[in-house]
């Protein structure tokens, strides 16, 4: 039985005399995750989305990220992020997972970086705010080994046409450099051309973000 009293089910396998086991989340937890995702897949206020997302994150913290995968939560998040009506909900969930569960969900959330980098230039203010919060929350839990993968996404964002996207990508690059300075220095030769391009951008906000990065 795992922490918090939740149950896990183990399946054992053996191939070529090598045994191993796969831990399966409690079906009740999986069902609760699916129910929360179904609720979040509908348009709602930011406060209600955060309340539901926080409850979801508490379940994931108790039973582990594998429960989110087994419940189809990642696919549900992708679908939410693809729809204008639920895009903010997806970003709110990502923020809750990052702040509540921590680094164990990082590999599941990193692929969403391009989405919320683009989200800061969305026409809806609530989407912009949620996207910015998600980006900062994810960088906060990022491990140094993920820098190259994340940098490539941020580089792409910094070269986009919308100035809000450029600014946010450059801001996250700066935040990443502050969090993992030694690891970031190893890739400085890759970062400098992108930052230099921002310095020469015609938009003052982009220039400022590039200088700060």
C-alpha cells in the first residue's frame, strides 16, 4: 500500500528467466483522474478549473504519475490544449501538476512547452495568463539534463513572428540560465545567436527580454 493509503496493483512478468513487475494504479484513482479530466474538458471559469486541477494534482501526488498515464490523462491534456475553449484549462492543469507533484511529472509535461509558448500570444487574456504561469512553473521543476531538449523549444519560440511569443521564450531562457547556470553555460554557444537576434529585433519588448536573458 502506498503513502496516503492508496492501493497499487502489481503484475509480474518473466521472460528468459528475467522477472520484473509493473505497478498499476488503483482503479479508483484512475477513475477519479478520468472524471476530473472529463470535467476540465469543458469550458469553465479559471477559478473552477484551478479547483479541479488542484484536486487532480493531489491524486497524482498520492498515487504517482503513472496513474495519469494509465488514465489517459496526457492524451486528454493534448486535446484540451488543442481547443480554444479549453486551452486555458490545460495550462492550469500543467501548473497544478508542476507545483504540487514536482519533478516526477516533468517528462510528461515538457512536450507541452511549444503550446504554452504560443499560448501567451492568444487573443484571450485568460489563456495568456495561464500559459505564462504554466511555463514558469515547468521551468521551476526542470532538471539540468533536460536543458538541451527545452532549449530547442525555446529557441524555436524566440524565432517566431509574434512578439509576445518571442518575449516569453527569451524570458524562459533567462530563467533557465538562472536555475541551472553550469549546465546552461555548456550550451551558451547555441544560445547566443538566438539571444543576439532578439537584441536586434525591431520590437522594444523583444530587445529588452533578449538583453535580460
